């Protein structure tokens, strides 16, 4: 017994063990701080563009295409590998951890590129989220710290990358539980028991750090008066699950096919693609009054908070979700660094607001939340993450069963249209783009 106790004490105070813990925990705090700063920068960039359209609603016709071209140029020349969401890059690094490719995709240069390019794109009116890039920068920070600390490869290969990705979601949305679920459901596709404790502590530390930096225990989308009315709620579950899953699946499939079709033309016609997509987003900005641009955070928050409240109005029109979906697709097709989470949640909230017209007024807030979950699940096909992340963001536990059912229906519906999960397909596309670039350089 005494020998066993001495062995446990030795393991607890072992320098290598504490070095590993410091990397996991210290890295998680660093991820939380950088994620909070990134959120502030993104908010300011969004504010800059709103000021531009407030001055003149037609300025996006000049600013958005120019900003898109500049962002794509800088990404291609300086931050190659930082294109798109960031979650596909993290999945590639997980699948081939320890290789030169994973080291490149998870370098600190990628962190700088993700943040600066996403902020620049938001200033020019892009429709993108910062959550995917935050997953990428979280994984990159943890991976880099592990390399500098010379941790055993078994921790660098899986645990650090998973912890960094989950910490990124937790810090971006202030949803620690969703960060853990996302790391398991989307990134790991299995539960890694060796690193589970470190991962959970790291995710919670990142979320707490973000709260401290923001100086309040905020709910991402505020609170909602949503409540269950069993006379209608299960009809809402079915409608939101089917329509949300269908819409999200169509969006994902079009984005996957569009990215593959445009890939050969990105070699020589990237300026034209950025120009056309930039003009498309600018036109959508004019049609929507500027609500199609940015992360969609403000619009989603107002829709969720005001649904069913007579003294609060957030009517962006029946076309809002469609404008937002199209603007997000046009932004992503340019390969500009940016994520899909926040725009998808905003589109889902708008879709739910449209569907709420077919239900009793007292059901409006419930349908908005279910619509948000339905569409978001349809896009990412991670039902557990979807209902957990929305439950935490809206500070609502009364709809748990309804949210779970909606997410499951939406996921099944989406898979009928989009056979392969979007991040897995986009990861394959990024690998193909990098292969094309290497072949071109070899021929030169």
C-alpha cells in the first residue's frame, strides 16, 4: 500500500507530467485569450462595414469586390493553407499528425493568417464566421506549444489538436460543453480516453478565459422566452427538422460541388472568381439592407431574443435567410478564410422566423430555436453538437427533447442530399488544391 502511494506521488510530481499539464492548461488559457481578442476584432470589422453602408448603401459595389480580391491575393501569396473554415485543415492534421503537412497547416503563421484575413474580409462585407478559424487557431496554438515543449508524440498527435479545436469552439461561443462534444463528434469521431481529462479541463479553461476577457458571463445569443406547448411543439420539430435539414443539406452539397468545380479555375482565374463573388455579395447587401453581410451574430441575437415578444421587433423580412445563405456561399467559394458556424446559425434563425408564421404567436420563439438547430444540423451533420451548442447559447433547457429530436431529423434528412459531411469533403478539396499548387510549382 505504501509503495503504491509513493508511486502515485511520484507520478503526480513527475516533471514531465507537469510539463504536459502546463502545456495543455496554459495553452487552453492562451487559446481563450486569443479567441476573445479575435471576437473583438471581428465585431469591430463588422461595425466598420455597417458604418460604410450607413454612409452609402451602394459603396459595397466597390468595396466588397476589391476587398475580396485583396484577401484572396494575400491568402494565396502569404498564408497558403489558411483558406476556408479551418476545421478541414484541423481534420487533415489529425489524420496525418506529426507529418510536415500537419506542421505546416498548424503553424503559427496560419494563426496570424486566419485572424487577419478573416477580419479584412469582414471589413469588406464578407459573410463568414470566426468559429471555424478559432478551431484552427486553437489547434495550431496547442500543437505548436507541444512541439516547443518536446512532449511525447502520442500527445502531440491527438490530444493537443483535439483540445485546441474544442477549446476554440468553447471560447468562441462560450459553450464549454459544446466544445467537448464538438471535439468528440466532429474531429475525433471517437472518444480518446487517454486525453479526455486534459481535453475537458483545457476546454473549460478556454471558455472561462474568454468570459474573463469579455468581463461578463454572457450568453452568445442572449436568452429566449421559448417554452413548450405540446399541442404544437412536435409538429414544429417535424417541420423544422425536415425543412432545416433539407435546406442545410442543399447548401452543403452546392458548396462542396461548387468548390470542386471552381478548383481548376482558381489557378489562373482567381481574380475573376473573387470579383464575381464580391459583386454578388454586394448586390445581396443592397437587397437585404446590409443584413446579409458579416457574421450574422447581431441579426440572430435579435431574432432569438425578440421572437414572441410584442415590445421587441426584429423583422428582417422573409428573404433574409436566403440572402444570408447565398452571401455565405459566395464568400466561401472564393476560398477566403472564414467559417460557416455563425452564418449558418443566423440563416437558421431567419428560417425559423419564417416558419413561425405558420404557428401560433406564442410558439414563435420555440420555432426560431428549432429552425436554427434544424438548418445548422443540416449543414454540419453533427446533431449532438448542434443541439448542445444552441442550448448553451440561448440559455434554454426546456426544449432539450425537442431540440434533440429536431437535430436527429435534420441530420437524417441532410444525409439524403449530402452524402459526405461538409468538413470532410472540404478537407479533401483543400488537399487537392495543395497538390495542384505543388504540381504547378514542380512544372515551373
